């Protein structure tokens, strides 16, 4: 262990000294790859071009990196910058049409490869605009990351995002599609630059310089593979936002970027078929993707660690074809002999007194299991398609009015283009066998989205007060959002079309059913943690739409607005992240709440349900803790609150973003005093995670038998775990794990009545890449 830690220290020192950064190579290839899977050809021509790109992975993967080729390499910063923008891409497309006959577009391997290279170059450029918040965009990935985790320091966030995202991606994804070979159409690149700079004094890059810089980048990508697992902890510990939001952040996460790129493919195909005209400024596919001067400074450095560079360069095989002008770079595949240490210890229970005695080592109960049981019993439902997000939310409801017949709604917000919700009635549930099944083939009703992420949030609520449950489905988009309400129908189940549509000015990403107006009927409460408030980005707000016997089909104005009560809410408070009812208290969390220099400690607010005045607050204490991210109660005696990114310290060993779950005495939570509370007030016990980046408490669910289910989706190298904590029975802890690699088992946990628990594997994969899955576990 000492040798490992010393080596890691040496590596970090060398990285700072030698500037090893293969900036965005894996991330941009992931975006291109995912965008091709998301692209659904509408005709034969579209299918032909898609197959052309898929047939040329060496060209496509080199092209996905290409716009960064000259940053800090032989003085080609400007030429590299220019390759990011529509003017370069349009020039490249028109060059292909000028030089090569159309009959070769999909037949000649070199021309097919060149087209793939240019399309992938577009993918890089368009994605970068959102990633860096260029083109007039605001609050996209790097800016959000800076404001969340780096006190607004854009430079620090930029470095951490561009470099850390590489290692975070490699930690969470085997990237098995990556080729061992790059093909670079060097002659064509130089000719494109000649046309681009016809009326410019900017020098055209030399062929040998393009070859050198691309070879350096190719070598850097291989160094990243060797060091990726080591460096994830270095960058991940600095930024929970990077670890948690790389895929799902709605403005510039990988899903969003892939979707934007896929939407550009039809215009690129039309350009290759019919040519494309230049404009002033040049615009391609979206108004924000335009050729205007950027103040972006290059952060992609091509200096490698010296000994690694020499060793890897010695292995790289270079072949240049003078007839086609194509450089082929190949590195033979090697077995990865690096295995990351697995921190396989179970979470530990700590009593409040243990906190108060200095240096006391928390005791682990002997009945805890020494290892997790494998997921064997139960039913698994998934979809044989690309990343769909199956099980992002699950909801139980009596949508047919038949006594004791409950339906299950399972959302998949990334399914197809705009997401879907799959509804299983009780008859189908009883017929499911204990193995993996295709969700699309066992579903009674499918509700389809038209745009955005349909199914991102759901809740069951009797909105029209007819005695049957209705289903509310959130559909957040990049610029706003809607909530659709599908009415239950006696003996029939949910309506196929929404009965009520709620228009929101911003993204409603949290739904809850709470009787706010105290008329005996639960109302629809919409949390908008991403909403601006009081002039601050993502400070958060909560909207309430009262249930009523005859609601109109379109609702715009909420009946009640609960504003962030902080006098000076900082950006990214995320007020409204979780909403819970405790008798006459409405508990609303703001896990992004910061205290002075401590970012995202988290805070929860208790509102009097009658007056909506704040009765008390409880505030986190540690930076990046995100206290209040998830909350559950049995409405009898306890309230459980998680802090999934909290650093833990157990037996003098620190675990970054391991996560905690605290259990509180409900009697003390109901009291009015004190009005300003620390996390210790009323706390009965705390469960501490012991896995780096495990995110214990990412999901919670409690049964009628006082069994608290807890998700730890990023433990076990992101295979994930779920725990059943019998907190009032000697603190017995049962552990369950999914043997599917990188599945993130435990991402969501929901109740299916008293008979079963539903656990989501966010990135479960079977034959296809990570569609997600839900597992029904018997209680």
C-alpha cells in the first residue's frame, strides 16, 4: 500500500511538471459514438451515411479529436481553433464534393473515411460550444461546474473538466469500441486549410507537422488508458459535479451533447449531397454554433511524461500512404494489468456519542455481512436498445380503480428521441418470470414523449379527485419544461393521451404529491431546483398546483409558489431537490446550499403547512456534503436524510464522496425549537459509507416493516450495491450487489407495495450499451 501511495504521489508530481493532458479524446469519441446510436435514419440516404461512418472507426475516432490537434503543438493554436467552427466544416464538405466524385462517397474506403472524419470533426466542434458555454450560451457544463465546486473559478473548472472528464469517463466506461488504429487524411487536411486560408495570412500547416501533432495526441490517449484509474480519484474528489453530472447534466452532459450532435446529422448529409453555402457568420445546425471569435484559451497540452512517451512511441506503428495521403497510427492491444484496489468494506453505524468522543473508533456490529450477496432472485426488466435510462423513476398507482390492483409505471427518459413511460398492470406483473425480460414486450401501456426527457420525474396523485390515481410525468427540456397528467380510468387504466398539461417557465425535475391546501386531497408539488430565483442561477423554487374536480386541460399559473427562503440565496442552492410531508410540516431540501467558503454543505427547511412560514432549518457542515439530497420517513418515528457525496472518516481513514445516511427521531423533528439546527439535533444514528465515490444514500426507500433500503450505486467500480438496514433490530445490514459491470445498481429504489422492492441499475447493459434496468426484489 505504501508503494502504491508513493507511486501515486510521484505520478501527480510528474503530471504537474510534465503536463500530461490528452484533452477530451475519450469524451469526444464517446459523444460521437452515442450520437450515431441516437441517430435514427429517416430514409435510405440517411442510413447510407450512418453506415459509412460506422464502417470507418479509425477515421471517425481520429476526427472526433482532430479540432484540438494543434493546441500547444508546434505553434498551431490558431489553426486548431479554426478547425472547431462551421467555416472549416463547410470548407471541408465542399472540398470533398469538389475533389471526389459522388460515386466514391460510399464505395471508396479513403473517401468514406474522409467523410467520416469530417462528420466527427463537426461532432467535436458543436459539442465544445455547449461544454464551454460559447456562442452566447450560459450555465452550461464548465460554468455550472465552476459555480458548483470551484467558487466560480473558470480556469480551475476548465482544467478539471477537460482533463478530469477523461478519467471519470474511463472509470465508468470500458470504452470497448475504441479502435487501436487512427487514420488521418493528412493530404486532405492540408488541402482544406489551403482553401480556408485563401484570403488569409494565417499559414497553412505542414503535412509533417499535422502528422507529428496527431501522433502525439494518439500517444497521449494511450497514456490516459494506463493512468485513467489512478487519476479518477485525484480529479473526482475535487468535484462531485463532475462525478455525478458528466452523463446527465441537462446543459452539456454527455447525453445532451450526443443528442445535439445527432440532430445535426441530417444537415451534414444534405451538405455532402447538395453542397453548403457560406454565410456571415457561418452557422451550422444551431444558432449557437457559429463562426465568431472566441476568447477560449487552449488547455489541451501535448507534452507527455517523458519515460511514458518514449515507451509508448516505441510501440506505435506509423504508416503513411503517399497515394492517398493517409497516416495510419496503430498501437497493438495489451492486457490491462492494472487493478484498482476495491474498498469492499461495508458501511458502519455510528451512534451520536461516538461523534463526541475524540479519536473513538466506530464499532461495526458483528452481524454485518463480510460480503454482499449476488442478485439472483427477482425479475429484471430492460430494453434491448441504446442508453434509455430504464427505471430512472418508478411509481406505483391504482390507475384502474379496481381494488387491490396496482399498476407500475417505469420511466425511460432517454428512450428513442424523447423518452417514454412503460405501465405494467397487476395481471402482467403476476405473469412475469424470474429472469431478464424485454420491458417493451410485457407492457400494457406506453406513454411517449414528444421532446425533452419525458419521464425524468413522476408521481402518483389523484389530481381530478375522482378516487383513482392519476400519473404526473415531468418532461424537462433545455429551455423549459412541461408536466403531463394522465388520468386513471375505471377498469381501463391510464389514458393514452395527457388530460392536463402544465406549462413551466423552467425545468420541473422533481414531482411530489402533498396535500398543501389541507382539503383532504393531495396536490401536485413541482420542485424546480434548476430554476433561477432572486437573480441567482439554480437557486431553486417550488410550485404547487392544487388538485380539483374539473381541472382545465392547460395550466400555466401555479396556485402556490414556495420561494427559496434564504435571504441571499447563492447560485446552485437547488432548493426543491426533495420534498416531503411530516404531519403538518413540509420539508424541502436545498442540497447545494453553501456556507461561506464551504460549498454545497446542504440545508433543509421545515415549512408550516398552514402558513408556509419556515419553522426551522437544519444545515450541513462539510463541503460537498449535499445534506438533504434524499429524504424518507415512515411517518411513525424516524426520518432518514442522506448526504451521498459526504466525505467519511472511519478508523482514521478518509473516503471521498463515500456518503452517509442519518436517522432522526421524528418527535424532535416535529418540535418548533430550536429554529436553527445542526445535523446532530435529534439524530439517533448515522450510517457511513467506506467506498470512495460510492455515494451511499443516492437512493432511499422505507417499508412498513421498518426496513430502510439504501442505494450505493457507484461502489464496486460502479457495479453498485443496495443495502437493507434493519435499524431497529440490532442494526442488521443486508447487502445485495449486481454482478453486471458498471451497472450502478441502486441508482433508484422504490416500493412495490408490501410484496417487493424495485431497484434500478441505471447503466445496466445486456448485448447493447447501458439501456438501464429495473429489478423486482421480493421482500
